[in-house]
């Protein structure tokens, strides 16, 4: 995981994570053509960043770092809003029921992946990393503010029932096809071209 993790140096961190990291451990038990399944999911979220502390230069690589920071901040903001909405519900969601549309969970891939943490299908715990340095007091305060919503999250977890093996295989094939289609669309998305930016910068000079 550490080898494949995407990092980049910023003005605050020599190895700043630029993507969220997910690791799933799937446990299966087959009994009479019915399958019991459980999943342990470990998620390492990127930390939020102030744009003035990412990279101050205007070279193309710095622009990419700032775009990454904007994407990270947006995803954490929407995730926090989603959790706050769910925490404010009169009763916790149980039995894997659909999350309320007003929580905006469908608009964020991160929230869709973590859906089982909010709908009563998984035990969930958050560990927040903070710095004791005075120079990072602002970041530490915002980290604690972010942690208020997860700290109030309560999951009345429903024990999963064994399911027919054939139906699970069919579901997995459908999900795999959807993931391949999503990966194909992402691969076709245009990416920032640093050389083009550098050309425009030279012309402006």
C-alpha cells in the first residue's frame, strides 16, 4: 500500500497524500450453497489543506497540487455534511435501508463507498490525526471540528443473513461491469496538460 500510495511534497509536508486510500478484507463462509460474508474496511483519508500552504509557486506542478487540494477539501466537506445530516435524524438507519436523498450521499463517491457505515450494516470508528505544533493549531482545530459528527454517529448494526450463492455471483458480475464502465469513463476524461499551461505562460510574458 505504501509503495502504491500517491504522495507529493507541499510547503507543509514532504510526503503529502494526494488521494484517499481504501483497503478491504473480505471474509466468506459457505454453508449449504448459502454464503455468509463480512468485510473489514480500512480507509486512510487525505487531510484537508489550505491553498496558501500547499505550494506557493505558479509552475504547472504546483497548479496540479492546488487542484488536488481543492478536490480533497470538497470531498471531506461533503462527507462531513452527509454525516451531520445522518446524525441529526430522529432514529438511526437500520437494515441497510436507503440513506435520505437530502444527505447528498449520492453526489460523492467517498460517501457511496462508505454507505454501509451509515445505514446500520457496519460498525464504524474514526481515528483523527493532529499535530501538537503551535504552527498547526488551525489545522488541528478544524480536524477536531470534523470529528464532532463522526463522534456522534450511532449505528444499530444488523447481523447480515446468509444469502444464496448464485444471487451473490450475479450481483458481483453486475457490479464489476459497472466498475469497468466507470473506469472507462474516467480514463476518457481530459487531464491537465502542464506543457500547454507553460506555453500560455511564456506567451503572456
